[in-house]
C-alpha cells in the first residue's frame, strides 16, 4: 500500500473512532437528559438520500459540483473511482427538516478537468456518496463526470439533389462526434425546418430529413446544424432543385390546306407548356407539329354561253340580246365571267325618226350659252389673278426644283400662341402648306461657323446651287441603291463616295477642324509590367507581369491616329468602328502578349456584321489579321458590347473594321447639341453633332467646342443608325415664334447616308442660327429632332439662358476625366501577384480530373479560340491578363472569386481515383482572399484549432 493510501487509511480510521465516540456521547446524553420536546429518535433507521449526485459534463475548464443530501446522517463522505475524497475537499452543511424534525446533512465537492483527464481507468470517472448513522452506512448511485466536446467535421454531409416534382427527397446527415451527443436541426435558406408545422416533412431520430412529396417551394439550400452544450457546427450546404418535366398541350385544330389548288399540306401543333419545363426539367419528347396531305378543289372560272337571238326593234329603234355565265358556271372560288351579259344595238343604222318639241330646243341652246359665258368669266379671272401676283416672280421656288436626292418636308407656320411662352409645345402642322427642300450641312476645315446663311435662291441659279451641294451625285446615290441589291450596290456607292473625297469634289463629310496632331501616351515598363491609358478615349494597353525580361526595360508608347489617310485605304463597304491605334516601339520583344482595349460603336450581331481586325503593313496598306467569328493562333479578339479586347504579339497599327451584311446592321451614334451667343449680335447659334459612339470620337467634338466657347445644352443621347441606305435628318421644332426668328430653309437639314455611315470617327455637325427680336429675351427653349428616314428618332430638349452674364460652365464629360496615363508595378493590376502566381501554378499543370486552364477559361467565359491559349507558355497567365483588360473599369474581383469558388466545389465533389494521390494545390487558394489581404489558407490562422474544443 502506498504512502498516500496509508495516509488515507489512518485518517479514515481516526474518523470512524471519532464517529463512534460521538455516537456514544449523544446516546448517553439522550438517555440521561430526555425531555418531551426532544428530537425524535433516529435509532433503528439507516440514512436515506434526499439528493444523490448526478452525471455532469465539464465544459472547457469549468469544474463541476457534485452534491449529496441524506437524513438521518452523522457524516457523509464522497468516494471517487474507489478512493475516499479527503475531508478537506468536502463542503458540508447541516440543517433541520421542518416537516420531519430530522437533521439533514448536505455535502458538496468540486471535480476539475485535470482530475478527469489524469484518470485512466476502464470506465468513466465516477463518484458516489457514503452516509453514516447509528445502525450503519448507505451508498448513493454512481455519478459520472465526463469532458464535453464536439468535433468540427461532420461524419456525413448532406448532398445536393435534383428531384422531380412530387418525388421523395432524402437528405442524410451524420453529425460530428461529441459528448454529450449532438442534437440536429435542419435549416432551409437559413430558416429552421420543422415537421411540426409541415406534415410533408419528416425529421427522424437518425438525423435525416425526408420530404415525402417534393414541391417547387422545397427548392433551396439546406444545411444540417449540430449542437450540444459546447458548440454548434454547420454542415456543407446541399442545394435541392425540384424540377418539372415538360408536358404537351392539346393539339390545335387542323389548319386550312396550304395551297389554293391541288395537293397540299395541313398542319396542327402543340406546345410543351402543360406544364412547361422548369428548373432544368426535360423537354417534351415527340413532335410538336403534325402534317397530313390534303387536296384542295381547284377554282373553275366562269364562261359565257352563246348569245341569244336579237329581239325585235323597239320604239326607241334598239334591239337587244343576252347571254349567261354557265359554260361553265364559276365554282370553288372561281372568277365570274368578264364583260356584259347584255348587248344593245340601233336597229335603223341611225335613221330612226323621232319628234322633238320646240321647248326642248330652247332649253338645249340656253344651257350651251350659259356654259360658254361661265368659261369666259373663269379665263378672265385667272388672267387678272396672275397679273396681280406677278410681283412674287421667281422668289417662289417650285419644290420640284430642289427635290433631287433630298427628303421633302411639308410644313406651315404654327398657330398663333402666347408670345410669352418660351417652351412652346405646339407641333407644326405637317399636313398642308408649301413644300421646301432642305440643304445639307456644310463641313468646313476652319473653326468658323460650319453652316453659313444661305444666299437668296433664284430660279436662274438653281442648277449651280445644286452642283455646289453635290445634289446630283446624291440623287444618283438614291437611285442606284435599292434595298433589294444591298450590300452589293451599297459597296459601289461607298467606293464612289471615297473617290469623290480623294478628288476634292465632296467636302460634306470633312472633319470639324484639321486635327493633324496625335493623341500619344508613353511609359517605361520593366519586369513588373503595367498599364498605358489614353485619357477619355476608351483605349488602353496592359503589359502583363513578366512580359519584359528582368534585366531590361522598354519605353513603350500608344498613339491614336487622327487623320483620314489611313481610313481611305479601306475598300468596299468597310467602315471604321473605332479609332486607329498604334503601339510600339517596332522592335519590342516580349515574352507574352499584351492586352489592348479599343472602344467601338457597333451593335454586335454576327448575322448582320462581318467584323475584322486589320493591321497596317510597312507600305501603309491594310491587311486582315483575323475575323472576330473565326479562330486564330496569331491573335485573340474578345468583343464586348462597347469595347474590343485584343491579345497582340506584334507592335504596329491596328483598326477594327466592320462590313454590314444586311440592312439590319446598326452602328451607334452619339448626339449632342451645343450653343453659344454670336459676339456683338443678337444671334444665337445651336450646333448639333452626330458622331460615332466612342469616347475618342466625342473627344473631337469637345475640343472643337472648347475653342468656340460653346455650352453643352443637353445630356448626349444615343441613336441606332441602320445600314438601310436612308439619310439622317436634323430639324428644330417648337421655337417661340414671337421671340426668335430662324433663317428660312434651315429649320430642317439633312446628312446623306454615306456621310453618316462612312464618317469613320470624324464628327458631323450642322448649325441653326436664331435671331432675337429683343435684347430682353434671355431664355431659349426648343426641341432638336434627329431621325433616320425609316429608322429611329431621338429628341434633344433645349432650355437655356442665352444672356452671357447668366452662362454657367457645363461639363463636357459626364464621367470623371482620366488624368493618369501610365501605371507600373502591382498597382496597375487588380489581382495580387501572389494570387496570380498560385492560380497559374495550379491551372497550367495538367490534371487528370480536368481542372486545368481550359476549365478556368470556361468559368471566366473566355472559352472561345482555345487554340490561342494552348500555344502560350502559361495559358492561365494570358487568360488572367485578358480578364484584367476586360474588367479594368470595375474595382471588384467578384467574377473571378465566384469562378474559383465554383471550380473548388466541382473539385471537392470528385474524389481522387487513388488513395495516395496528393491533394491539388487549388484547395489552398482561397477565393475570398482575392478581395481581401491576399492570404492563402495554407497559412495558420486562429481557426486552425484542434479537431474538438472543450
């Protein structure tokens, strides 16, 4: 027996002797000093337990308390794991039970976590109470003390399911191991699921969730929640989709025979809408249309019978005959006989004699005389009228003299209204009035007004005026471009327009001013890479990390060419959809392609456009690099709604060129109206611009208007311009007629179709000159209508103060002007370098499960032209560079993080084929770190605790 056991044995022996002595003293005292009100005798009674110790769990480091209560009891001691607990560790308390009058003793001890952990026995740590009385001892039940915990990982997570409607859904869940055993509850979309409120749901004791008949409302994200007194654990989310397979509707009635005569076809149809497929349900099997043959009775046109015999001559000297339409009679929607069914002839060869009264002769001659007099009076009146109105002379122009190649407009002055109304809403009456033809807008190469007042037009100078405007050529354009020959004849007209430009015969489509300067930006880039931006043009260049060798640096530049010489080399129907951009230097040697972004103005539709990327050769000719609909290993082109993103290996000049395939091809125009007061006069000039919808093209308008001191009067608007060969018309409406005067022949102006379609990023504009009747007029309100004939229309509302003292500066750009043209190093990229390198290392390596760069391209929606990525040294790096260029305007990384998270889920659901196959590095990339500090989950964090807590 050890020293500790001997000590405990001696102490217990002394304790028993003390109890016996105390019992004797008490019994003697009770016998000698018994009184009537003394306590009832406890002799002959063993102790019985009023409270026994209960099983308890130790949570974390908090000790548990075990209590015993017995009566009658002289002493109570605890015994744990077969050994007595030292008396100093007991906390005892004695009181009198008021009901029985007996003394009740209560004892408590503390059991710590260290005591339980140090115990190593065949069973759990246990304690019981031993109570003494005069007749002996009593023992309580054993109470166990256990350390509570709950492990982190579920033994079985619920798995997502796709279940047909009315099918059974069974979600299995085995909670983590724990003491005490964890209780399980289910959450659907973070709300508790209970079988008490829904009879269709059964949550059983085995922790599984059963939905007897699946409903559409049962679709959602389900989570198994396990909890005990220590902690709560959430399982992986299981997505349940309840789908509906499609069902056929009833057949429609048979259609009529599709031919009017002979053998044809009848149809009937049904739709997959009873019910319609939902949530990925299968489409209906079978045919949606049935056909049967039919025979339609051919129409039989009617034919005339033979004429009947002539009747006898009547008193009017006429004879008649008739015929019927019965040979054959018309049947089955056949035509009736043509011609008359009756014929009448004079039977006396005009010699029939009839009497005529003298009164009839008088009436006949009187009527003839009155008619002659009326004609004479009418002739005299016309002559007098023409003489009285001869002062108009040739100032009144016949509308037919100016209609060649123009669109004619009928209008008359608006009704008399309130002269104080500045914002008149009365529209001009377009139903009656004199017809005027509208001249084109001039384009001058200087900064003066582009539309000067028209000279007085006389009949004798109409021919020279028409030649100066090029109307004869425009009339030929309209005559030679019918819709059904598009685009072959359209190509011919484009070519002729280009030829006239080169010869100096056509000046209508010139630039606003001779902008020979070039927009240029430069930067020095080394191994970390960077980005070049031409401000407010939609043009940028991304140099990836590692593109330049570590020991080298390049001074790179990017230039937007402003002139028209390059554009004129394009042939046929091709037009420039964005600015012509050059990057260099020519001898640039990089390890991976750069990403260039160019804004464009095309409404993308492969059926209506043939869009190509072209590059300028050394002899200043343009060669095709690739078509955006084709795959190429030399270049990559990604088209967004307003920008084109290119991956390029060779420096040079590039242009995005489009050829319309149908009349439905559309390019976007940006419309803007500017105004300024003419110095030293009462005139106010409104200038309307029509420019391709690219930031660079609108930059030219801004530059020109800044030199004029113009104000932007209305937010720019977009107009879809179709390739239907019809012109663009600009008109001013609702001008207060008692406050403002507009020069004649200028209320409606027109751009021809080639001018607008072949503008090639050069702005077009026309001007309206208005004159104030009084200096007291300080406000101008009107509407500018811009419409394509047989196309779309936009209205620009003008309401402005024209007094120079009231002018306020109006910003030309609604967005924030860009001032940073060059960025180098990590600040130029959205993706942190460490994350980028980890992604490349993960996806560039071939993986048997298919988790390679092709899956990354698919999830980032860049899975076109994969052959280009395949030839790169690091396909993932090139894919990420293209993603960077595409999302340079957005500051978040949500799309990339979501793609990586989705790939991670796919990877986790596919178990490895071999037990010792190492885990993919992809699991160490945390999608959330893309948006935060960029840490990897391989590093230790606070959450990397032991498997259980207690």
